[in-house]
């Protein structure tokens, strides 16, 4: 049976430099796959739309770093969260409340 009503596959977005997701550019990253090309930091700013989320693939070496703007909570704290490919082939960042996100993986 063929699958129907499937959204077209979109190309991943490469995180090749320090990147900040803001309310202005959040739509470009919403529900996308982000792929780190190296050890870079992705900063999440406050005020992203309700339900914001993305999938992530860490770099081949080094860590993918997810940072708070100082007010956003990542796993209930404002500290930076890191993920490596050796422990997480993929992880996700999912809004669980206003300015509060769960970062999966270990």
C-alpha cells in the first residue's frame, strides 16, 4: 500500500558556525534536521513559537553544543548541553513549555 499525505523530505541544515535561533529566524529551523559539521554552538533564544522543535546530528568528532541565551531552560537549567556522535547518532530539541526545552540523548 503506498503512503499518502507524506511531507516531502527536506535537505538537512548544516551548522558550520556558531548559530543563534531567534523568534525572527525560528521558522527556518522549525522541525528541521540540523547537522553539525564540527564542534559548534547552537544558541536558543527566548520567545520561540510554541511547539518549536528540531532533530540534530552531532559532528563526526567533537561535540554539538546547545546553549541557552541565559533565560531559556535546557533540561531544566541554563547551562550548555553537549552531545557527541559516539553517544547519540541523533538527538532532538523539543519545547516543553514557554522558554523551556528538552534536549534528548546523553
